[in-house]
C-alpha cells in the first residue's frame, strides 16, 4: 500500500505496518503490538531545536530518530544524546497513567555510517536565471551527494524537482534527455515565460511519484546541469515558488513505510506565498492554481516531527522577505531542526572550486550519519490502549567547545494498537 509524505499541511501522517505480536493489551508479546503512529504536533524549547522524527519501528515498537546537529556552527556535526523519555496520557487517551508510571523504556543506537534505517530524500533546486551558473554547479553537487550517501552505506532513495515560479513541468519537444526527467504537472504555461519576447520555454522537470536510487537521481541532476548549467532559465520575478515545490514533494512522492523524510530546498531568493503568487505577471487561475504554495506558517508546523528540512540559500537576499509579503525559507529549517547553509552571496557558487556548499561534507550529510535512534516500548499494556499521548524527549549535544546545549521536544502522537 502506498504512503505519502504528508496528506495535508496539518494532517497527521500515519506510518503503518503489519501488526506484530498479540492483539490488544491483555496478552502483549515482547515484540510489541503497536500498529500505527501519527504525529499531531511537535514543539521544542531550549538552546536549539532538535530534529526529532517519530514513527513506527520494527517489531511494533515506537521509534524516535534524532538528527545530528552542528551545535556550535563550527562546521562539524555533533551526535546528540537523549535523556529519559517520558509519556503522559492526553485527553483522548483511554487510560490515564500515574505520574510515577510515565517513564518509557528506550534503547539508544547510533546510526553511524551503516544503518537499517531508511531515508527518503527530496531535493528541490532553483533553476532560474538569478542562479546563474550556480544552477549547474549545485546540480552536480547534488549528484555527488547522492552517490556519497550510497558510499557511506546509508539506505537512501530520492526524489528530485526543479523550480522557478512553476515546477514539475516539461515541454514537448524537451531539452531534457534523461528518462527520469518528467513533467508531472504538464507543460510550462505563460506565467513562467513572461520575461522577454519571444519567451523561452522554461521547463522545470521532476522525477515523479516513484523514488529513485542514487544512480538514477545523479543522472537526473546531471541532465539538469547540462540543460541549465550555464545560467538557468528566466523566471517571472525575483521571488520563486520554493514552498510550492517542497509541498509538491511531500504530498505527491510515495515514501517507503517507516522511512525518515529529508527535504533539501536550494535557491537564492525569497519564497512566494499564497498571497503573492497570484499577483505575478501572466498568472491564470485556470492553469496556474495547481502551483499555488501553501501557507508557510501552517506548512512549517505540519512538517515538525515528521520531516527534516534543510535549506541552502543566499543570506543577503533573504533579509527583507517579509517586507514584500514573501517567506524566508530558513523558517522551515528552524521549525524542523534542519540546517541552513549560506551559498555565500550572489555568484559565489558560479564556480565549483569556490562554491562554499559541499553537500558531501556539510551538516546535511552529517545530520543523517550522526543521528541516533531511540527504540521504545510498543505495548498497549504500557500505554493503556489506542489514543493520544504526549512525549517529552530531552536532547543534549556537546560541541567541540565542550559546552553542553540542551533542549526538550514535546511531541503529541496518536498511537494505534492491535
């Protein structure tokens, strides 16, 4: 049965699997009988925002994956440690647990370079003219990143998309030759091609609903580099539709059951919002409403606890996003405990040798390879049956400076037992 990364901005994402162990809470087996986990909300307080993703583990267990973090911004990703995880019954839970009976038994395991945990990684790349040669440089770096994960032994599969004002479009005939380059949302419309007469046909292909392996993903972005590597392809205005492309990935790409969703959004400008996008030149509601971006505040809240968003952007161009009613994509990274990497200003990534972005070394890769997994009890006899539960996960990270930073994530889950 297919699973999608998000069924709606604030809808809970059910990560389901076949039931393991006994039914109900009367005769639980050691493997547990938890069958589904849905995230209702996730908030964090403290020195930083941990990236905590909840889901169904193997054998009917509850699993929290905590991403590595460059805690002191020294370029080195540090491994987190989780304290005692506690659970309390929510208003809809079937049985209220006593305060003395809230500690959850969890076993920590560091992921390291090889792991059975699966990561589904969606990457969105701005290929408009403002990116210049950086569109090609970064496309090649994405290709190298996918193979570096495979070399590190990480179980990763991928989805790719290019973006301007539109996304997931492909012309006929097309400039793209890679068989993985698709136009899921059809052909480009005039909203994407209004900069100069006669307008070019700016294609923004994607890889479709099916995840790709590292080799196929690298081939897609190598093709992107070939087509748009010299200077991108126009774009209606300075602001781009980054929120729309990320939302498209989370709602339309089929993910593997139990995998950890990772999103990487790359672009040098502010993001359009539902308010600003319909105001761009040549917008036609009949053809362009499918590209409308989500509300950024609700979208960010909907991703917390369900995915990690990493943003590569131009800090200089992100300073005044809100003044025009636009959105600074760094907000998605902040909300989900993801990383923000500065491209170094306009033109800094036009040359591969001087571009400060290296996905094979940056915090994005380290967050995966230095994650930890907390595997917790999945017995209905412990929790008291299906219902809503609030979990508190204390996280500590010690950076290279020896200073411990602490934070606590409070995540509300709906647990379903057989």
